[in-house]
């Protein structure tokens, strides 16, 4: 028979039992990973390489859902409005998380307070390229030509990494080059290789085959230093007068605000393990993407710093979503 002393000793365990029962194992059903772009782009490719490895680590299916539109705002808002249980995730991008708050002026959510950072995922290498029929063979020559007569630069859309790179070049070199946004990378490349725009800021993976075929020339990578993914291509920052030029495209794994810390930890371990696999690293590299896992805190701090960095560039450009 239990006496009073035994009951007192058991009280903490009895009180804790309901709390333990209230926290079901995670994950307990398939996970949805939303991508704010159509299938086939670099963000979608990264998601599809990541998902099966996370699935193996988590023991549940990770299902990709493409929700293109409004610069990834549609996908982002869908995740923001989802239950904070870790079963709905977003592969966020520089445009959706760091640029759109300034570009759109007003959003129905705040990426920094309405989302939970899980981990950085990848850096996507972008390049400045020109059609083969243009005479320029260096970024310096492009700058000189732009000062004589403003050129056009094509990108995959307003507010994306290519747009930011073009506006940063305008600002640093005091140019007035005109942005020509396309609806996605495929449409851009189609016009670009036939010379309908003077240059393009675009992911390396999409333009590399055309460079190898002699249809375009790669003049510079947009990162601060040369990339091991394209070591023979100089950085734009090597150009006299453009020291400090740095536009690094990126993606991060995000969840709704309020996801419990233990769930964040499980997800972070899964993505970190996936991005450490040699096969994943190699597959990403072949597509011009570098794996960049991080802690949740590092990811959140990175997004804050990128938002602060690009807000004045977006404002100075006068860009609007339409």
C-alpha cells in the first residue's frame, strides 16, 4: 500500500506524465516542403536533392509543393499561415525573405518574425554573361561601354538575385543600365543567347552549356571572390573600381513561427546530415550550387544582415513588383 511519503515522491512524475503525452513524436505524418517557384529552377533543384535525404533521416515522406507567384510571396504566406508543428516548411530565398519586404512595401507577414529559421541550405552561383556577338571580354569593358551608352541587363525577374546584382553594378559604377525582367530563367536564356539583351545576370548552371558551346561569354561571378565551382571565371569584385562587389544568391529552410525548439532541432539535424552527404554535395556542385548548412541562430542572423544590406539597394533602384 502506498503511504503518504510514497505519494509525495511520485507527485513530480505524475504531474509530468500529461505533458509528455502532449508532445507526440515528430514527425508523425508527411512533411510538405513549399518552393515559391516553378519546377526546374535552381531552388526547385536544390529542394528535390534535399528532400529524399531528409526523408531518410526523419522517417517520413518529404513532399515538394511548387507554389510559384509574386516573387515567392504566395509560398511564404502559405507557410506562415500553417500550423506551427514543423510539418510544413519553406525553402526560402534571398528574394522572398530579404528583398520583398522592401520591394513590396507592405506584406501580410514579416519574414523575420513570422517564420522560424531552421538552417541555411545553399549558395547559388550567379554570373554576369554577355552574348557572343557583343564585343566585351571583361567586366571593365562592359562598364566602359555602359558609360558611353546605357545597356540592358536581363534577369529571371524583379527582386531576384540577378536583379540585385545588376542594380549593385549600377550603383557602384554609377551606371544607368536598364533592367529587363523575364518570367523565369528559361525565357531569359532563350532571348539572351540570341542577343535580345546586352548582358544577363543569371545562375551559372543555366548558362554554362551555352558558354561551353561558344554562344555566350562568362565575364564574372557575382560573389566577393572566385568560386571553386567556376575557378576560371573572375569575380566582378576584381574589376578596378568594383572592390567589395558581392551578391551571393542563397536559400534557407524555414518553418512557421512558434515551432517547438525540439522540432527545430530535429529538422536542423536532418538538413545538416543531408547536406553533409558527399553525393548531395557533388550533385549540388554540378548544378552550380554550394551546400551551406548552419545552426538556426546563424540562419536567422544571416537573413537579418541580408535584409539590411539589400533594402537600400532596392529603394535606390526604384524597382516595383510589376
